[in-house]
C-alpha cells in the first residue's frame, strides 16, 4: 500500500525542510507550501491524507483553511504547529475546526512522527470502513433489484 500524502503549510522554510526530510525518510509523499492559496490549490490536485499547518500563515489564521480541508477530506488527519502560546478560546476554536493534534514550536520530531503515524492509522481505518459501507450498500441495492 502506498504511503500517505502529507501537505505541510508553513511559512518557515526551516520547518518545512525539517518536516519534509523526516517524513520522506519514512517514505511519505510530502508537499510543502508557504501560502494559504498554494495549500488550497493542492487540495484540488491530490488525495491528501494529512495536513500539518502553522496556526498563522502570512498574518492569517489557518482555521478557515482547515474547515475547507475537512469538507474535502473529512477523515484526514490534521496537525497544527504554533510559534507561541494560544489563548484558551483560540485553542477551543482550533480543535472545533478539525485539528487532531496541536504542538508548540520548537517541537519534538519524535512526538510529531508518533502522532502522525497514529493519526494516519486512524485515517486508513476510517477510509476502509467507508469503503466497506459503500460495498455493502451496493450489494443491498443489487439484492433488492433481483
């Protein structure tokens, strides 16, 4: 089974490089972007399994991007990184937008990888279950037509 496609949205080139290098070493297919516009373009080009994003990109919150991403890929895993502490109300908004894991920079690459693996395992199970439900639904319709 091919490894998952991960999109990294972060304005910091160093963060992009660290994450891309780590994930490619683990055989993930990785795309990096530094703008919200480029991220949205990638949503339409690829079946993305996971999104790793910075909280603020070019003075804009990425919460709306995450909400749009979750509409397209509801089962996908989302990790958010932030350069500084967030207020409790912001944290609640982040989780409600669909973020699965949240880390402050600097982050542990081992923790990021561990959480990503777990999140993508959950993603695969959800996608498999969704596929199984579709197949069983088709079989029910076929049986009723007979």
